[in-house]
């Protein structure tokens, strides 16, 4: 009997030992699992931080600010948000040519001579963003540049005792450092160094092209020649009729975007105003502009192109021409009517304006010769419902010395179609 009790006690002790051992193993497993989860969470947090740092680094590397000519422009007191007294104000023009937005945090200016940013003034001048006009500040509302934003203007405010040296002819006397929120520094020198040897031959580039048309004869402000006028050919225009005037773009004030209609005051035009629309025209209006074909000319055709002075020096435009071609003998030829710059029209017979570097302007041409038809035939030829006239425009300053420049630029073209 005692032997049986001994065996039972041994078995019970073994069961308890097994239970205790299992609990120990379970505790070890749970501890290991908890440690693995903790380590995994810490690693995930580490990876998130690494990814954020890598993203931040990529964004930092993607920042790219460039100063547009002329870099800084001296503002007249009392204009363009510059106080009438107590300040010297400068308009800084920059472009964000990078792939990320950029926020300007600080601007440093260091001058070499004169009463600029040199001792006893802060060396260099330190400008911080401000919502109010304060000495040594810049516009807080203009501190952010969107990706791809060009010609962004930031107004700088310096006290009247600080005048940045600006010699004539221009050569660098100031260095401007633009500091961004990601820690990048983008410097440029002002005034910009002019080109040696005169203006580059590629100192302008064409962008938007638009057309306008107007009847050849006006009487008391009313078309009396039976022609057509694009003043009726935009969205909501008076006299806009289906089948003849079918442009649908809305009207926008100068300078209008490329996809909007635009009215410009041009005194040499019959009515004194030209309405420019997208560069396409229907057949019957185009026929009314024909000068040497089978139709009576009752309508003048005008073309403008938006041009940018991409050089480093100012120039004037004195003459120019356009030649658009559909086939070997179908030509549209136009001569320069004038220049539209800063909201004013300058006819070719007047003194042309000086186009500052980095600024845009319109060149307005009037169609002088429309030669259509092959071997005496009519245009368009059989089975031809529409056609694109394309070609180039040429501009020159007509100078007779070392400042002469000229260039030829490809135009986007004029589309002629059968109807609306």
C-alpha cells in the first residue's frame, strides 16, 4: 500500500513540475513575442523617420530658384506698395524652376561700396518676412513660390539711409542671398553684368499667338464695308451670331491668358480697338481678307505674338515681318504695325519703347498680302476643308552700329477651317 502511495506522489510532483515548466516556457515565449513587437515598432518608427529625412533631402535637392533679369528694380516712393517716404524699396524678381514649392525665410544683402549694406549698417543687411512695412523686411505674403512659378515679385524694404549702389553702366556691386526654409541658399549679384559686344541674336522668344479681324471701312463707328469684326467674336459679345462669329473664349483684360480673348487699344486700327482671339478663323471671314485672290477684300486681318526679351540688355523693335505658308504658292504676309508694351501701343512710325530684359511685350502685325490659289485656281482646292498656315516672324532694331540685332522665330500658325 505504501508503495502505491509513493508512486502516486511521484506522478503528482511530475505533473506539477510539467505545469510549472510549461508556464515558464509560455512566459518566455510571450516575453520574446513582446520584445519582437517592440523592436518591430521601433524599427518602423526608425524607417518612417529615415523615409521622411530622405524625402526632405530629395525636396531640398529639388529646390531651384533663379533671379530674373534685371534681378532688382528700384521702385518710386509712393508706388507699388512702397511708402512715400522713409524707405528705399526694391522689387526682386525670381522664378522657381524646381519641382517643389519654395518658401523664403530670410534675405541677406551685402554691398561693396556706397551707402548700401555695409558698415555701419548691418553687414550684411538681414531682411525678414513681415506682414507690415518695416525697415529690413520683405513682403510676407510673397514669401512662397509654387513649383514652376516664374517672374515672382517680392518687394524689399530698406530704410532711406540705405541705398544699394547701382552704377551706370551696370556691373555687380551687391550680392543678394535668398535663404529657403529647407536651408538652401540661392545668391545672385546686382546689377547684372551686361553682355559684352552687344545684344545676342537670340534675345527674344515667341510664345502666344492670337488673331484679330476688322472691316476695312468704318462710318460713325459702324462697319460699312460688309466685312467682319472680331469685336463680336468672343463669349457673350454683342452681335455674336451662330455660324459666323463662333469663338467661345471669354474676354479678359490685358495681359490676358493664352486661352482668353483680349481687347487692345490700337489707335491706327479703324475703330481704335482690336479684339484678339485664338489663332483660328472660318473660311468666309478668311476669304473676306483675301487681297489678291478671287474675293473682294472687306476685312483686315491682324496677328500678334507675345515676345519675351531673354537677353541681358534692353533693345527696341523698329520693324518686322511675318510669312505664313500652306503650300508653295499660298502665302500670308504681314508687316509690323507696332509694339504693345506696358499697356501702351507704339506705332512703327513713333519712337519705339526700350524693352527691358526679362519683360514681355506684344508685336502686332497687319496682313498686307494674302496670295492664294495654284496656277490661277481657287482656294481651298477640291476636297480640302481646312488648312494650317505656319511659318515665322522676323524682328529687328534696324540699328547701324554694334548694337544691331535681329532674329527669326517659329510661329504657332493660323488654322483656317470651313465653318464653326
